[in-house]
C-alpha cells in the first residue's frame, strides 16, 4: 500500500536543508581521541549524508545550505557536485563562519563517541533570505534536519521552508537528528521540534528524540502514543528507532511494521541512521511495501556501521540488494513484522 504520493512532475525528488560538515574518523582504531594520531576526512552531517545516499540510489537531490568561504567549503561543494547533487542553493558565508568539524572515537565494536566543534558555525547562518520559493516548488518533498532548528537565523530558514512546502504542495520530511550542541534548553527543543513535526508528512527519529519533541505535550512516552498523536496531525508515516533493538514504522491507517537490524560486525556506532533514512525514503518514493522500505533502511544502516566512513560509503541499489541476499542466505529471512 502506498501511504504517501508525490508530484511526479517535479524535477527534484528531495531538497534538503541544514548541516554540511567535515568528519574526521580515526584510522587508529580502539584508541581515545587523545591517543589517536591519524584520521581520514569525509563530508559529514546528517542531511548531507542522506542527500548522498539518495543520490546514489538514483534520486535527484538539491540542498539549501551555507558553507565556509575556504578550502573546506570548496571540498564539500565539489563532493556534492561529483555525487550529482544540485549545489545552486549552497552559498558561501560572508562573516568568517566555519564548517562544523566532527572528530570521532572508535573505542570498540560497541562504543563510539563524537566530539563536535559547533561555534561560529556555517550551517546555522543559513537565513530566510536564502530560501527560494521557486526552488521549493520544484521539489516533490523537502527534508528538515532537527539541527537546523537549534539557532537563528537557521531555524527561521527551516520554518520558512516548511511553510513554502505546504503552500506549493511539497511533502515535508522531518529527520529529528538531535545534537545537544547549540540548544539552550529542552523546552526550546520541544517548541521547535514539535512545530515542524506537526507539519510533517514523514517523521524519523529515535525514542529519545521523540521524547524531546513531545516534552510539552503531555504524552506518555510510548511508541504507540507518539505514533497516534503525530498521525493525528499531518504525518502519514512515523518511524521510531531503537538502535540494536530495531525500528518500527507506524502508518496513518493504524498499522505498524517492525524490523530487527541485519547482523554485521560493526566497526563504529554512528552513521547507520543516515543510511537508514536514505534507503527507507527511497523505498517510500518508489511506492514499495512498508516491509520492503524497512528492509532497505535496515540493510543500509548495517552496511554503514560496518564501514569506516559515512557519505563515501553510502551504497548503490545493487550493493544493497546483494547485501540483503547474502544476509538472508546466512541468517534467514529478515522480513519486517506487521502488527
């Protein structure tokens, strides 16, 4: 059953908004940041990773962003161009803002930590004036990343994008993507997260992220209550993730579909969520059964936590299919459970 339809006449499958950053992942495995000496540089940031993931699956993506006016800004923009992502609305900062830098620790198969530098940051300088209504009108959907709501003027740019999407009939996808940096209080988080969630057609997040979003709503903190509330607003699909315990997609008709992760030897504990989002959304765009969408998302997440990078390791469709085939031959069918 197709739970959401898109205007197929529009040239962009998805226009994303928010964080483009630089990831430095250690080649010195199982050492602390203090002990690590060698790193590999990647394009990072959740919406950036999702854009790359969807582009590799054949979807046409655009992006609203601000990047630093330096070599790092050139690096991320050129990487996007090589991946086939439209960069016409990625603009350089004019006041010395820097791209966010993320240093990661890979301490064990089960433990990873992230250190972000987020002061004077480029992505949060995106302003409402950067948001072009004509560009939004060319998109089947827009994706708002929760980090874009952490400070002005980026939060106003995000809210303007949502308003324009609703005006022109584009769908709204909200990746809650909570990062503690730049937020002032949990009440502030709840106000802006819930404002965007109410206007979203698809919401993706962890249980903890939904708890932050619902802080002021008086809900009881269960997945079923969250799904019922947001599907009673605008959402057609609500995805709630529980890490190694798997994830569940709740749909507007009251059904739910759950899946466990595909087993892998994980290298790191981050990046899986962005792979999940890109491949799950690809399935939704293609009108696949919800069980198949979940399998694609779960497979991509497992592939990403087993790889060193995020954006450069996003799979193409043939790699996803080969991975799922091999996993099923080894572990049996992974078809999602319907409730």
